[in-house]
C-alpha cells in the first residue's frame, strides 16, 4: 500500500494557481473601476478546497444536466398521459384564422404580415455574415425574427403537436380555447366604439356556454392564451374613449384562466414568457447555447436597450439613459427611437451578450420583452419594480430574486441618490458568476421550442410548464368544488404590488431587528482555529499582501502614462471640436450661397415667364386691333346699305331669308322628333289646362294628348311617386323628356337664343343646370350675391325619376319648360302653361312653320280670354316686402323679397331647393300657424322683416306635391 502524499504538496501548486487568479481579478477590477472583495473570494476558494476533500467526484453527465436547468427524460421515466390530457375546442374560424387573415390591420403602427410565416415564428435569421454567426449559434436554423404579439399563434401550433392532446373530451383534464383575443382587440383599439371591440368576445362566450364541455365546471377548467397584457381585456367603462375590451369582465371568461405576457392583480391570470428569437430543435442545441453564453467575454458593465418616455409620469428611463451616456464606456445604450436596430435580433443579442447587467425599467406597462432576451443572452437582469418580474412569472423564476437578478427601487432613481455605475460596480465577481449561472439555468424555461420534440431531446420549455401548471390549477379548483369550498379567492383581485414593492425595499435598505438579533447570536458562536491552520492562514495572507503590493506599484507606474494619454486625448478632442465648428460654419455659408443662387434662378425664370406672357398679350392686342378694324369697316358698309328706302327693303329681304332658314332647320328637328296629337284620357290627367282653349284645337291640350316619337309624357309621377307607380310610364316619361331636351338644344342655336338653363344631354338620363336656385335677394345682400354668381357652381337637376327625389325632378321639368317658354317669347308667343312641355314645344314649332313667322308678324293671341282666366302677372310697381326664413334646428336665417300678392309657393320651393330638402318633410309656420303654398303675404298681413319658422320632420315622408 502506497503512503499517502502530504496535503501540503497539493496546497502549494493550488496556491500558485490561485495567485494567478488574483492577478486576473485585479485586471478585471481595473476594467470595472472597483476593488473586488478579494478576502471574501479567497475564503470561499479555500473553503471549497477543504470541502472538496470530503466529497466524491461528481458525475459529469449529471452535473451538466442539473447546471443547465433541464433534464432529459429517460425512457424508463416517461410518464403516461393520465391526468394530462388537453382537449382543444374546434371553434369557428372567425375567432382565430379569419382575424389574422387581414394581417395588415392587426396593429395600427405596422403590418404583421412578415411575422406570420413559419407558424408565427417569423422569418428565419440568415447566418450568412460573420457577425451573425459570431453572435448566434451557427448552422442550427433555430433563430427567427419573432414578434411578441404572436404568442397565441405559437401556442396554438404547439398545442396541435402536444403529446397528450385528445379528441375525447371526457378524458381531458383541461380545455384549451384557441381564441386570438389579442389581435381581436388590437385591430379595434383606434377608431372603433366599444360595441365593435366586445362583439366577438360576446359571441364566443355564447358559443362556449352552449357546449357540453362547458357545463362540467362552468368554464373553470377552460383556458386561453393571448400575446397582450391583461389590462387590455378589463375595460371598466362602456365609453368609446376607454381602453381595451371587457372580455375578462364577461361572466363566462371571468371563470376561465388567461395566460398572457403580463397579468393584472386578478388571480385567474398567469404570466407566461414573451416569445424570444431562439426556437431550438433539440436539448443538445440548448446546452450548446448555454455553454456559449457562459463563456462569452462581456465588455460592458451594464446596458439598456429601449427608448425614453418623456411624456410618461414617473418614468425613470430618462435618468437611466443619462447615467448610461455619462459612464465613459461602462454602459451600452441601444436607442430604439433611431433606426431599426431594436428590430434586428443580431444587434439586440449582441448588446446583451457583451453586458454583465441588463437594465429592465418599466415601459408602457410593468413588463418588457427585453427581460427574456437578456436572460437568453446570459445577462443578469436589473429590475426597478417588483411588477416587472417577481410578481409576474412565478412559474418560471426562482422565488429568491437575489439568486438571479438585482433589485433597485425606483425611488432612488427618481430622486437621483442611486448611481448605477457605483452600485453595480460594487458587486463582487463571485456573486456575478453565481447569478449568471442561475440565469443560464432559466433559459430552457423561457423559450418556446419548435413543435414535435419527443423522447430524450424533449425540452421542458415555457409551453410545457404553462400546460402543466394549468392542469394543476384545474385539479385544485376541482378538489375545492368537491369539498364545497369558496372559489372566489381563485378568481378575485388579491395581488398587491405596492405591498411587495415595500417588502423588497426593506430587504434592500437593511435587515430588521429580529434579523440583527439572529446575526448577533451567530457572532457569539466563536470558532476555535488550530495553530497549524493559523500558520497556513498567515502564509496565505502574506502572499496575497505581496501580490496586492505589486499590483499597486504597477498601477502607480501606469498612472502618469494614463494621465498623459488622457491629456493628449483631451487636446485632440478640443481640436476636433474646433474643426467641427469651423466645418459647420463653412457648411452654413455654403448653404446660404446655394439658397441665394437658387433664389436668383427662380427670379430669372419668373422674369422670363412674365416676358413670354407680356409678349403673348401684345400679340393678342395686335390681333384684336386688326379684328376690330375689320369689324368697324364691315359695320360702316352695313350702315351704308341700310340707309334710305333701299336699305330697309334689303333688311326685309335678309330677314325673310333668315326666317326661311329658321323654318327649314326647325322642320328638320320636327322631322327627327315628330310631335303628334293623339286621343286619350286627357281631361283626367290634365294638371293645368290652357285657359280658353288652345291653338292646337278647340279643346285644351294636355300632356297625355301630345306624343313625341310616339311616347307620352305625364307629370303625375313627378308630383306623387309611390310604390304602385308604373315603372314603364316613368321610363317613357324620362325618354320623352330626353327627346324634348335634345330638340330644345338644337332649336336654341338655330334661332340664336342662348337658353337660360343649360342642358347636359344623356338620353333618358338628361340633366338641366340652374346657376341661381333662389328668389330675388334683398338689397343688403346684393354685393354678396354678385360675388357668389361669379364663383358659384351650378346645380344639376335630373329630368328622370329613377333613384331621384321627385321634388328635384319636378323642378327640372319646370326649368325645361322655362327654356321652351324663352323660345316662345322670342317668336312673340306666350307659354301655354308651366307644365305643358310637349304642348309648348309643338306650339313653338307650329308658330315657326306659320306664314306669319316668315312675314315677321306675331300670331294672334286670345289675350282677352287669357286675362280673364289667368291670374294677373306681378307688375313692377307691385309692393315687395322682406321675409326672414329661420331654421329651428341650426338657427340660420335667409332673407327673401317677395310681392305682397305673390303666392308663398315660390318661396317654399326656392328654400327647399337651396337647402336640398324634400318639400314634404318641411313645415312653414307663421305666428304658430302652418302655411299653405297658395297663401300670399297680403292674406297673412305680413310686414317687412316678419319671420317664417322652419320645422323639419325627422321621420321622412313623401315627395313635395303642392
């Protein structure tokens, strides 16, 4: 048997190695700007050496599995699906697939379409360049540009490949509802009322309530997943300005369990990790990544990836960014307000991999996706509020937050008493290593792997943990129901973030009195050290003191060199700043010269344009002068020809030829559009017969007795349109009016008469234009009306009833008849009536064809009978009064001047046309009495500035028939 080697020979080389380790730590302390607590590390080192002699050599495989935080299930350890079955509801596609079909409108600020590929994982990150391969694990195909809002889509795809998914609902321990609630509310957050936001959730609640699986536990065994925070589904008010929907306030959903990226204070909500960029295919791939983030060199003490929140009350992000920028290279800040760097997985992961600590302040809500990206990179998270992690992800993070994170109360950042560089720099390297190892253990728990992993390579990822915890919760609720316990505690608001924050602040500021008392008891327990051990301890301390002295001397020798280098850098920086200022001044002068040159070019172009315009005007004046001189000479020749008896004879000959030419052209129109009188029920359909007979016969001619191209025209549909009106009759009337309009448009230029109301021909869809649809204005408004007539756009009225208002169509017929009346007046004949369209047109053609028209004599009129039966026209000497028409709805007033004996029908029609109102829906009231169209101002004893009130009925009504 060999004699054992003395332990001293083992201690000596170990001590030598440790001294090298101390020197390495001193170099790191120079990097971080702090003195590491060497004595504490040395004690831990020797304690570990002493304890290692009493321990057995660990199993490498077992150590790797446990340190990485995941354990591959051996075949003999595989459990059955008993008690783990999940039933996924086959809900209608309107609750999931139809929502994401229009991926461009899911989020207002950007499109979600690029992130929908690969079952919600997003597009795959290319590893073509060296930087990407250095930051991420190469040749794995497991890195994707994943968006955090796609959690519900990712979870649903994983559930499709869940090993214990069943189609038999009687075997299920829990029921999964694949509803995309997050996208349903996000597409309706802006510009939609609360009814639209809640509509789909209410429909789904009704659908679930009617399922037999629901009656089992009234939905307490149901759960769903969303990629938004819990507050988006707890809108307290039914006000359109309130945020989110009231999904979780519905009775059905208040019994369900919601898994979201951030929870509220309600106990039926549980937080699950944000999706990261890493979606591995095997357990070995996860271990390889854990080894990588453990060994990577970290340049920065701390970092922050985000953007400031200047408009958010109580935000500490501004203070964090300020301290980071003033850290002299100890902190890395990635500004998410500039460019697309924060959307680049490689740049985000590179910052986290090169940082020891990653700051995680609150943003728009308590939590951030950056928490999980930093943990994935092996960076120790720094929290400023318990609601950002400790009170959220209790299924995934250790209960003792000091094992894996650093907590700094927000209050210290707000009042400026906390220096991040000083506070984080005082943490010893041993604590950093222990916290990082704990962070690396968390990595498998917070990632979502690709679907379909089974056997030894299966990973207990965030999905597996969430499903198992939901099944445990459902089993607990079921036991409580069987025991008759009160269930409201599992579905109420019980979490108190303020209380947790106060507790954490007490733990950070100092121990309580009882804790101090317990520490005092431990100090009284003095440990007895042997002399030999004391001698070894003195030797060790002496060697450490010598190494520390050498390091101090080296530091002092390097200090002057560093100061000189700093001075040189300061001078270079000063000169660079001066050069930059000179360059800026030069650029400013250059910009001024460019602006002046551009202004000169613009001025030169303007002058050239004005010269061209002036030349064109001069040429136009020259042409006009020439034309004027020619016209003057022709006028003089015409005057010479008209002088004397021979001139008058010549004028009569020319007029006769012109009249014959008119008759020929009108005969062509009459040939194209023949007007014939046919027998028919004219007396019943006649609305306004001619007084005392007509020139077309002994009996008054009505619309029904005259036809154009064989088509009649009836005013009945234009005055009263109903469901029983014959559509064919309406179409025939529209076609007849189109013929009449075309005939008038031909006759007017033949006769040289510019018609007052222009026509836009379109066959049976013809329109007539009115440039002044109002009654004579008052003298006080004449200036405004004159300006309006120059800029006022015409109004078109339809000469057909298909889809049109009867009042507007009747007014169009009235205007068309006015054009015919204008032509009749030109040939010296009065109109047969305001609604005798075809009769007036036929009378016009008959007069032009008569011999009296050729000899320039007006046809005889039976004016005596007309004067007896028709009302006297308004004379120019008739007294006119000013009437105000006031709307009771908006209080607006309109002024109208009307004769004392003129019927109010003209005023009513003009007001309705001007306001674009249906005459049947408007009531005219004077002195609390309704007015009729036949009333006159003299009958009502109206005076100047009397007011007629307008009341508009809201229920609609028939067309104006008065």
